[in-house]
């Protein structure tokens, strides 16, 4: 049986797309494997810092993001796509080596942990945003609806592998050597992107020459979002997603911190939660994502996370009020929300960018998925801290999140319908 016929059982791929599809899966595998080796380490450091310190860590992340965004836009304007992606990834790999050396030299664990928390939050958004910008630039809107869900399988398998590596080796090997493992994986991803099939060889998109820089202003990302209702709608959708994610992150620091007192125990349980959510994700991506998008359309698929959030926050509020077991309720909601985001809402959201200009695919998209995302984190973090200071408990905040999730759903419906109109035009 040919490879194309085998793949057709899971994804609606054309013969000329097979090479690019598999290369994209591998590229995403190594990118997310690199990050998910680091994520449980970062989250354990966040829990160790305590809930009261998290707003300051989010503030630091936003500040670094504000400085990094124009630097990235300058690279986009000056260098061809493959070159600026390679520069970005090599920079982050070098940073990981520096963190490893700092850990071996015995630099203050408290301050190194805080810097690492901020750095990892920036690293995650940039490398993933760059990946999907490249995909949106490579594939058409019609191809994205067919292929992006399956491409996500590569990232999910990478997430599972990265989380499993950390869960298995955190106690025996220690966390510091895992930084070099992450750096090596990121270097493999760099090699894959610079050797990705050229435009016209296996993906017929009519894209400009690979050697041509995109050009434009370093502020085009901001101006593009400000001048487009469509891009502003996507930004609003992402802001409300970050609100729910931030509430869950604070709940995680509280609940996991109370139930697991040691750093190793926290790292292990968080890695196991990641493993469970990514396993559920990959099963959905392989067998259901493409079929769901074809059956219910992009709009309904985009709204999977908002709908689950409405139900989940109501259930979490009940758990925090003592009606249901709080740890089991949190774990179930967190795993289900993350799995539905990776397998359904995220591929649908990435397809939204296939109908905008090439400059917006890299600059506006990066601005939305880095600065806007972290601004949402920041507003949500301080909002959570403010509500806590006013005497609101986890139950009250969870119930308050239900109508906000309803607004999240409404914006998702509007953006999805707008994409349909633009794609048809």
C-alpha cells in the first residue's frame, strides 16, 4: 500500500502534498517536544513561587514580550523567511545552553527560576507562532481546513514525548540536564524548516520567492491589527481564551500546591496531566478532527473551547464550593480543555490567518499570538489577584468565568463567519 493511500485513511491529502505534510508534522513534533520538556519545569517553578508571585512573573513576561516583538518584526522585514526563522530558533537554543551553565555554576535558584519562568513563556509563544505563520504562508485556506488538524498530530506527539521525558527523568537525572535535551530538539526543528519543500515543489501556493524578504515596517503588526476588524476580532478571541487559561493556571498553583508539597511531586503530576491531555489530543486529531471540520464546519470547530469553558468553569465552581471533589474536577476540566484546544479550536484558529496578507501572516499574527496573548495573561493575572484581594474565592471566580466564556463563544462565531466570507471572496 502506498504512503498516500495509507495517509488518506486519516487525512484528505493529495499526492503532491504528502512530502510537505510529513515534513510539517516532523517540524512541529520537534518544536513542541523541545518546549514540553521545559513546561513541567516552568510550571513547578511557578507553583513554588506561590500564587501571590504569579502576577509579577506575568508582568515580567509582558515586558520582555513588548521588547521582543519589534525585534522579531525587524528580522521579518530584513531577512527571507527561512533565514529569520533559523535565527530565531538558534537564539532560543543558545539561551537554553546559558541556563544550563547557570544551573551548573550554582547561580541563585530563586532568581534563575523566575527568569526561566519568564523566558519559557516568551519562548513558547514565539516558536509556535513562527511555526504556524510558516504553515499559513505555505498552505491555502482550503488546504488548511484539510491538513492543519493532521499537522497538529506531529505537535501533539512531540508534546507527549517531551512531557514523558520530563516525567521519567526529572527525579533520576535532575532538571538542569534536561535543558540541553530541549536545545538539541530545537536544533533539529531548525534543520527541518530550512530544508522545507520550496514553494511550487509539493505545495502549489504561488508564494513569492523564498529568497525574498517580506519587508515593510517593524510596526506593521500593531497597525495591521488596529486597522482590521477581522484581525481585531481574532485578537479579542485570543484575549478571552487567555482569561480562561490564566484562571485555570492560578487554580492549578493553588490546588496542586496544596495537594503535592514537594517540587518533584508537583513536576511529576503536572507532567502526567500533560501526558493525558496530549494523548487525548492525538487520538482526536488522528481520527476525528478532519471529519469534525468537514461535518460541522470551521465556525463550530472554532467554538469547541469556548463551549467547554462555559460548562467547565461552572463545574469547577461547584468543586471549589465543596459540591464535587476539587482535585478530580480540576484535573478533568484542565485535561479536556487543553485537549479540545489543541485538537479542534487551535487548528481552526490557525486557518483564520490563511486569508490575510503575507505581511500580516508573520507580523500581525506574531503580535496577536505573543504580545496580545501575554497582555491577556497580564490583565487576567492582576484581575485574579484583585478579585482575591476583594475576598473572592476560587468558586466565585470560576462562576464569574461562565458569562465571560459566553462572550468568548460569541466572538468565535463572528470571526469564523467572517473567515468564510473572506475565503469565498
